[in-house]
C-alpha cells in the first residue's frame, strides 16, 4: 500500500511514537498488520496495558500547504511511500493531476513532494493529484494509483473592504444619545471557516466624541445628546474595519461616513450684531470693533473681551484696544465663502478691575451676539468630483463617449464653464472633450496593450473671466478585448534521444497572451492540421495552460532524419477565440545512458567504420598541426633580421640573379643609372638611395661632414655605409611603413683603381682630380686622357 506523510502530522505522530512505543511500527508507528500497542520489555506495568484497542484504518489522503509561501527553496508538502519500496532504488514514484510538474514536483526516488510556486487560496483552494509507484526498469505499476488532495491553507492576506463606501447619512439635530445613524458593512476575502482571518470588528478613528460604532455590527450611533446644527451641521467620520477580531497583526480597511445634522425648530428669534467681510480678507486683519458702554472712567472703565462660544473660536480672536477700550475682532484663518458663509460669535466683556465693595451691584460683565457674514469673491471653477474614473473598451470606435466631467462656478454669478484637455497629459491626442458639455470621447483607436490607463488633466475655464481656471483629473481605464493570439512562451529547443521510448515526454510547452481577461488565461493545445495524424509524436493538453509533447514510437535515427518540425495549434478562451500555429523543432540527438545529449543534428555517412572517438582524435591532431603551422609562419613574418652583423660574424654577400640581358651603358630604361654612384663622392644627405633622385623628400637633414670611405678600413666601410642607408630610411617620413628592398650601388674599395664607372658622373658634380691615373702605367693611359682633364668637362658632353 502507498501511504502519505505531511510534515505537521509526522511530527505529531513522532511525539506519539515516543510516548507510546509500539510492537511493530508501520507508517507513523502503526503496524500495517496489527493495531496492538507494543509493551516495552523494560517498562513497568501501567494502566494502559489493560485497555483493548481495536484496529482502525488510517487514511492520510490529504495534505495542507500554506498559501503565499515566500521562501527561496521549494515548500515541502509531504512524503509518498510504498510498502513495496525496500530502499533499493527499484521503485519510482510518479505524480499526476492538477498542477503536477508545473506546481507540485515529486522526488521519484524518495517520494518527497514539494510546491515550486506560491499558491493563492483565493484563486484555488485545493488541488487533486494522483500518485503511483512504478517499477523503475519496466515502468509498470507496482501498486494501484491513489488519489489525494492538497488543500491550500489560508493566511491573513486580504484586508477588509467597504464595498458600499463612502457613506452619506443624516440625523436630526438635538437627537438623544444612542440614536442610530447608519450601518456600515465590510467584507474580507479570506477563509471565514478557518481562524480569525475573516472575522471583522469595527472601530471609529475620527469622529469622537460625537459618534460611536458597534464593534460587531458596524452600526453608527450618536454619542452626545443635543448636538446643535446651528453650531455645526456636518461631521465626517472615519470608520475602520479590522480582521483577526481586531487583534494585533490584523489587516484593516477604512471608509468615510459624512453625517449631516438636519434642522429642527429649537431657537427663538434674537437681535444680533452683524458684520460683513470679504472672503479674500487677509489673515490678522480687523473684522469688526465692538464696545461695551461703561459710565466709569479711567482704570475703572478698562475691559477684557473674550469669545465665549459659537462656531468661530478658531477662526477669530478678540483683543482690547487700550486707547478706546474697544473689542477688536481679528481674523485668524482664511475665509471661504463656499465652505462657510457666516459665523455666529458670543462675546463677553468684563471689567478688568472689580472693586469687591461693590459686588452686590454686579455682575460686572455683559454678553452680546455677533454674526459675521462672508461676502463672495470671484474664484476659479470647482469640479464636482476632483478625480473622475472612467472605463472604455479598447475596441471602441473613434468618437465613442466615455464619460462626463462636471464643474461649476462656486461664485454666486454662476458663470458658464468651458472645458479643455491639458495636452501635456495627452500628447498623442487620444481623447477629446466637448467644450460645453464636458463629455470626453475617443479621438483615436485605443490599444490596451500599449497603454492601459490614461491620466488626463481637464481644465474648467470661466467664460466671463478666462483667467479663472480650475483643474480636475479624469482617470480612463482601457478595458481589454481578445485581440491577441497566444504564442509559445519561449523559443523551445527540444532534444530527442535516439534511444527514446514510446510515450516519453520530450517537451512541456506553455503559452503567453498579451491580453488580460478578467477570468484569467485558459489555453488549449493541439497538433495542427496534417501533423495531427503523424506517426512520430502526439500532444497531450495538461489543462493547466501547458501541454506535453510525447513520442509515439521509438527508434529515431539522426541519419534518417535529424530534425522534425511539429506545428502546434494554440487557442485561447476569449470571445471570439483566437489561435496561432507555432512550430516546435525537435532535434534528434545521440544521448548517453542517462539521457544527456552528446551530439545533435545530421550525421555524415562514413564507410570506414571509424568510431566517434577516433574521428575526434584525428580532427584534434589536424587542428593542432594547423595551429603550429600558423604560429611558425607568424613568427617568421614578425622576426626581423639585424641589418648590421657583429664584427665577429662573417660578412656575406647576397647575389641576386636577373634573367635578362642588359643593353649596355646606353640602356637607361631597365634600371636607374643614378643609383650606381662612386663611393668616395660626397653625397647629398637629403637624397634617398633606394629611390630615384628626382623623388622629393620632406625631411631635411642637418649638414654634417662625413669622412671619405676611402680613408676607412674595409669592414668599417661596409658597416658605416649600411648604417647611413638605414638612417635615411628610418627618419624619412616619405618612406613606406613596411620593409622594402634597399638597393646599395656599392662597388667596394678593394681595387687600387676603385670604381671606374662613368655612370656616376651623370648624377654628381664631382671636382675630384684624376691626374693620378697617368702614374699607373700604359694600361690606364686611355682613362688618364679621358678623366685627366683639368677643366672637368664631361666626356659625354
């Protein structure tokens, strides 16, 4: 048999197990085959021993889960265990039903059940699940399927609300104590059958000591007798409703109750002093002067004035003018004609210095009544409701009326009002307002998904005085319609193992919808059109806005078909219902024994029969060789050979072979004749040696004298010559930014005759003396005749 254990029950039964040891313990200390209690061999006899206990059938088929759990870890619900499970891992536990896999998960090895999401009892109070123990290898059930219920346990997460508030009520003035005014009612969405979460008590927060409220019924009664309407005709009460029977930690809600005292005939006519003042009169201004006549003079006529009672003690004050002994009534707070247009004051004047010898002539005081009337001044219009809440469907046509705002001129002139919208609060001009009636209508199509609430500021302008502008707020809520089709919640990447078995769940899909129906989303899943009868896959709607994709067969092979595309039809529950077809791509993969994908996609056919490991090894070797070749080539390209060799190293010449024949000295087109220069000629340092002489340079060298190469040893000559060319190339900004071939027309100085090239004379104006050629013998006589001219005339001229 399968039995269940939830955490609270297990702890209670564990305590019972400690108090009452049993002979053979089954679940929670109960013997599955016997209901008798076990007697401890070391315990003393006790009276419990004589009692006979009949075996009872324990059925633990429901769990309790606390709603709105906010922990970081999944909430432990209970434990599932089968008597067949011997702890050897052969039994696997499977959970199905409402919320299985999406809300509730089960450890297939231990049977522990956890809730992975926060639950709300007000949304769903219980979940019905089925549990089954199956053989891990064959997936065959080892016990019949059992059903149990997970009940969501209520917590106090909803405050009481006054659905009919705010309230307006009236009661006659001078009513006796305890007269009923009105009854207020608050409701609480929490479970009324569990705890005190929905038990509400009422209290009055504002309105003492004039009124009281009964804690249980919410009936408001008068708390003072003889309340006078002429003194105060209206009271605003604040009533609080608090759950948890009003205890600490309970949630509360409030509402306002406006109580108006209705008039009765309780005052005889009297003559009063009357004064009229403007409602715009500044504070601390003089309202009126009154004086009590006294026949005495001097200090005997000094008086003190005070306001005894009336409806304006906080609005006015009275002082004595020491020079005239007048009572000066001063304004303490700003006046508002629309709030209160008149005030009644009762003022007493008393002699300051009373002689005790004449007390019998008293009383030395007198009282009078003063009525202050407030005169109206021009004020801006006032909206009847400062905040107007309106609703409109998002499919409303342009020009549809949404609601009406109303404002009036509080002044007696009652000037006509014109309405307009503050376009800073409606930049895209979705709405219009009729200037005369105040009716707000749509000016453009609305889209709730783009903007669900519009907060408009409405101007009310007096027609006779446009400077008087009142402001009101219109809060427009756009109601949702079903105009968006559901789509996949995410882009699913579904992997299917080649060793998958029929009926295996390969993907659980869900959907999202931009719409927000009042009753919540409900999606329906099915395979679309031609795919409904395919032989590879099927789809099961979990009826919890998710669906499972299952295999119909086994034996999938990547080589045959690496990817399957499954069209899934998703339909919402709107009216009218909308649907969309979404494609689920299923990739066939090679998996290990634990179902972990190793490789996916198409497989290239190989006739050699090499294993995957061998192919990977060969590929790794090829990649390694390619990397090494690239490194060698890169290093060779970046390595720079020194231009000047050390003296200890051998100096070698590089011979460059050209497979063409020269045209003799007359051929000046094949190469640059100017580069063949005499070594001993003083060279212009501004001329590059690897370019033609006519190439301009933008860098000027400082003039410096160099020693003739003729006077230097051979090894130093070569080194100095190369260094000179290197400097020319390094500091010349017109040189290319890369290594270039440098041409050195250097014939050496090993010969006694040195360079005999006549080409050098083309590019230099040398004044060298060649008379020494005549001393070299008859072999050089011809050269001596050619170069031994003292006038330096060129032989080619």
